[in-house]
């Protein structure tokens, strides 16, 4: 058993040290992960090797993508560049999990700070205005970020309406977004805020806020929570 484990580790180590965004590097990732368990188990590969882990099934077509060290990009992730798109920058140890889609076009860029985790099936569409996500942000599955909207002028088909924006999306450090949160343009979510599941954030939230609903409203500040188990229960109810 130990010999088998040692051989598997040596195989993975040989190939993963050659992994990167190039065609050869993607092949190396495929070979290096053959003996590894799937899904989140492969985050360990990203943590072990500076070049990180980019799933062979990830679809990346972005000439201005910049990756930090130990980045994890999971199965089915898409990173897509439209005309005149700005850069997409992922900091050290960022995790993008299964089927998350990142796309940007004219006027849009994306920055994600170190140790931020984005769970499966999130949609980040940076058009017209930029999106900035801070460090150590925890984003639950099925969240969406849209800094733009369609115009609604009368007499013009919706498909022909110009895109508009209220401004960039800024999410500061240590924020926690629950399942299915939608964040719209012109919004800043302050450091340490918690946004409950299904909320639609249409206006700024202060640091340390707990916000619920559609549109999201602040129901409490984390500084007002009791300590210990009561605080944990209060946060659980805010999801």
C-alpha cells in the first residue's frame, strides 16, 4: 500500500511541476491528476504546486488572464474574453469551483484577491464596469455578479438596447455571500459583511453588516451579535 501511494505521489509530482496554462502544461495537469481523487480533493494539488491546478475540462480563452500561485480552477469552469475586455486577475490560492463562468468585455475587468473561494455554478459577468472581489471572500454556489443592465427606452427592442451601469461592484475583504446572492452594479459590500441566501444587493452594505432579502437590507451588525453559540445560531439564520 505504501509503495503504491509513493508511486502515485511521484507520478503526480513529476507532471504537476510542469503544469501551467500552456497546451503542454494542460496535458501535464491531466496526466498529473490521473491518480488523484476528483472534485475538491484536487484543491490539495493546487496547494502543493506553485503552478496550481487547472482542470483539463476548464475552458479558458482569455489573453489577459493573470494567475497567482497555487490557484485552483475546477471542472467545467469557463473564463471567456469578449472584444476589448480588460484583465482578469486571480490572486494566490484563489479557488474557482465546478461550472463557474467568468466573462468580461469592453469596460469590464475582474480582480479576485488571495484565498477567496468561489463555489460551483457562480456567474461573474464584468461588462461596462469592473468587478473587484477582495481577499478571503467566501462565495456560496449559484451567486451572480452583474455591474451592468440593459436600457429600457421605449420603441427600441430589448435586444437592441445599449448596456448601462450604475458603477463598479466592489466586495471588500472577508465577506461571506450565501447561496444564490445576486450583486448588481454600483454596489460596495464592506469588509466582513454577511449576505444571506437569495439576497439581491442593490445598494452599499457597511462593514460587518448582516443583510437579508430582495432588495437586501441590513438587519444587524456583527458587532451586535452575542458571543459563542448564540452568535453562530444568529449567523446560521442569516444564510
